[in-house]
C-alpha cells in the first residue's frame, strides 16, 4: 500500500481550493522492492506547504489534539464574519471543521483488507474491473461534537466582544481561544460516496507509519544525498531492515579493513618519518586507518 494523494481542507495553509497533493507512484510492479517502495519524499520551495503536508499526516496518523491555531485563518475569519444575532437566533450557524482525504493505492494481497478494516472504504464495483486503479479513499473529518453548545459559546463570544468594544483583531483572537479551549471536536470517517462509516475499527496508523526527516540543506550543498542517507538509516534501524543492516555493516567493516591495510602498508612508514623529524616517535606515532 502507498499514498497516492492527500486532500487537505481548512487546515493551516490550505483552504477549500488548490488543496490536493498528488504523490508519485513509488515503484513499478516489475521492479524489486527497495527503500523507495515505502518512502514518500516531499520536495518544494520555501513556504510552499511542505511542513503543513507532513503536519496534516501526523494529525490523522497520531490523532493529535485539534486547536484553533491548526485551522486556516482565512476560513475562520470568514466563519466569524458570518455569525450575527440573526444566525444565532435561527440556529443557522456554520460549524468549523477540518478534513483530510487520503487516497491509498492497494498493491497488497486482498486478504489483508479485512485485517486492516479497510473494506468499508473500497468502491466494490470499480475494484472488480480488470484494469481498475485499485485504491481506497478515506475522508477523515474533525467536526464540532456538540452543535448547540457551540452556538451558545458563539453567542457569548459576540456579546462579550460587543460589550468590550473589541477590535476585529482582538475579536478573532478570542475566537481562536474559544476553539482551542472550549470547543470539542470528534473525528469521523467517510467513504468514497460521502457516507459516514460510524462503526469502523479502521485506523490510519494501521496503514501509514510516518517519520519526518528534515532535509536541512544549506546554500553550499543543494543535493538530496544527505536526505536519502537519513531515509536509508531510518529504514535500516526498524525491525524489517535489521538483517540487511547487519550484512551492510559486515561489508563496510571488510572494506575499511582492506583500505587500512593498503593505506597503512604504503604510507604509515613515510608519514611517521615526517613525524619523527618534528618530534620523538616515542611521543607520537601515526597509524592511518579507514573507518
């Protein structure tokens, strides 16, 4: 299984438009498996939204606490401006929400579907087609848990801001604080048709293991080699890669030993002769080694 796309709505930099991130298929069916099979590398310019994408994945995988600062501010400002005495009285208040839609490619044994509780999210008619692009689409939506309680809180907020004659900026800060401290959200799952899957035991963490590895590239080195090395190191440190890691470490040890023998045999004597001309060899002696 691998991540094909992620749609982010009302979360941080992302609103309701230009919010679909599509990922490259990690490998071709005929190719042997490698590190890239299970790794998604996100590359982009500064301030393009890379951190927001990884934060969104962490949100759905780890089910982190939802606060007002995680919402898209333009979205919240528009919501706040829509609230007034009439909408409160008529109970016609738009509730804030954040949603993430994951499209996950399926390249595994179909028997695993029931184990991971993903059968509820499969489009059966499309899946049975011979040349179908087999995938599941899961929409994770964080919604206000208690609508009437939320409306009452908004009513109190508007009254307080009016009485204190707060500026628009202060009013917005109070709104952010209310969402963070007083509003409870519930996470719900929806299938490809938009139907709520209320009794599902599905967990995103069963399908995705997220590890954030920052590139930290500087002006003197614009290559991705260091990033790839970090990815390889991470993959070799998990249980599935430990056997390969032992083989690699044995090979590295043998290579270093051979280099040490070659370098030492040719250069140790000449280097120590130079050192001996500077200080007593009994005080310092050089042994060249590859490590």
